[in-house]
C-alpha cells in the first residue's frame, strides 16, 4: 500500500479512525467493522464484502490489484488504509515438518506462531498476547510474564502471513481448493479471553465466508478458565472450547494455574456446562499436561473423573515439554498410558498429544517469543532479596 507519514491504527472505532484521518490496518477489521468503515467513506455495503475477499481469500495487499473495485475506492484505500504485515524476526523448520515464525509486534517485542502439518489437516497455533499474565507453572510463556495485548490486526495477521508463507495464495483464492491451514487454535502465547475484544473480532474474521470461511468446529479457543468471558464467548461467538485443566482439585490447580484462585474448579465446571448449550461440539476438551510425580497418579485420575462426571468431555493428555528454569519433569510414557487407561475405563475419550516441533521449541508450552515483562513476574517469583551491603558501608 501507499507509504504515508500518517499513523496506522487497528480495528478500533471506524468512525473515530475516519474522523482523525488515521490510516487503518485493514487486517484488523471484521465484516461489521469493515462495513462501517466503508460506509464512512460513502461506499455501498457490497464493497466491504469485495474488500474482505481480496484481503483474506486472495491475500492481496495492494489496492491497485483489486481489479473489481471502483477506481475512486481504490484511490481511497491507497491513501486512507494499509495492510501492514508484521516483520518476521525468525523462522524455524522442524524435522517433522512443523514450522515456527517469530513476529515483531513492536516496541522490541515478538510473539510466536506454529504450523503443524498432518495427513488430514494443517493446524495453525496463534498467539493473542505478548507474554501472559496467568503464570502457569509448566508454561514458558507464563514464566516470562506479561507485556501487552495484540491487536486484531496482529492476531489475524498471523493467519494471513502463514497462508502466504505456506503458498496458499499462489494458485488463487484459498476458497478455490485445498488449503494448507484447515484448523486454527488460539493456543499460542497469552490467554485469549484476557484480550477478549481483539480475540472476538479475529474469530469473526476467521469464520466469515468472505474471509477464511472456517467452520466453528475447526476454530478452537483455549483458556485457563476466565469464567465470565467463557460465558461471553458462548453468547458472542461460540467455537470449540479447550480448557487448560491440569489438576483435579483446587489445592493443586492453585499452584499450577494461579487463575484458579479467582475462578475455582466448581465455578469453572459450571461455566463449561453452560457453554455446551451453545458450542458447535457436544463436548469440552480438557487439556492436561502430564507432570512427573505432581498430577499423574492413579489417585489423580480417579479424582479427575469425579470432577468432570457431569461435564461431557474429552481429555487431551500433553507430555510436558521442558524449558530452562521450569524445574519440572515429563511423566514417563508408561505412567501416561496408565493414566489414559483409567480415564478410558470410564468411557471418556482420551488422546495423548504427539509432541511436534520440540527440536525448534515449538511444542506445547514452549513458546516464549521476546517480551518485556510489565508484571515483573521473575522478580516476584524470586521473592524479597537480601540487601547487598557495600564494603564502604561496613567501614
């Protein structure tokens, strides 16, 4: 797009953006917002749908190439809008085909996005925050603390850029045939429901038939248990829901997932039951990282069954993926299998996640990126430090 010395903004209030003459980043607008933006420019509603298809189905950023748009509209786009892809800081490819990109999100910070190819699908794992404020004990992102929320443009931009990198647009629109990205999971860096507005707009873009046209069953939001926002998501845009459970009782979960102290398990299970009335699937996926000697005993499995007995669910057991400073160990394979067997005996569907991309630190729980911790988490974890007295003071 045309280079202008005017700041670009994401998907905020379209009327305000027009009023202040700011160039808007078109990747940050869902259909309703884009319609309002175009209406503010005096364009008819179908122009927003055309623009959506050019941006997301064809991956086109230059308005001059959007040949079925009116010339005056293209000129307006060239001066008032932009598509501002994030800079790729690094890209890594695993021996198993997994790819990881680190994207610059400004202010010296970066987030990570992972593509996992499989025989019948391709899954893109995207981030919603630089860092994470939840601070789960087993998660590399949580250990580095929280910096800031991503904009809608930065969340959707991960999908847009991954499609480009994977060659999805080379043969035409992604709606014309097989696509490399068939599933999108909000399981990267950050807690999606603590960046709700941007996450919601991004979900609407992914589901829109004029954009990526994904089924609600193929888009998954993973949450550590932000109960009020689970209810909001059920009302606003229900997609597949995955809950990071990791413990059968409040005492252990308080340690592993500190958010549990605010929204304990009884409240979380109730929210899951309410969500099922709106969900595109008839079950909740519970994610459970297997930690040696911490949450992987037969007793834990029995307590877990009692905890979820009235919540239709499946379990995804996740072998712990280590990172420096975690102090945790992966449960042995035989313990994971025994744990899975206990759940399966109760007629619960259980899968054990295959570790993918661990040679490039792209496996579950390993995403770290580069963030400046505004929560000062590392300092708080160390606790009060003894005062260092200089020799001069002693004298």
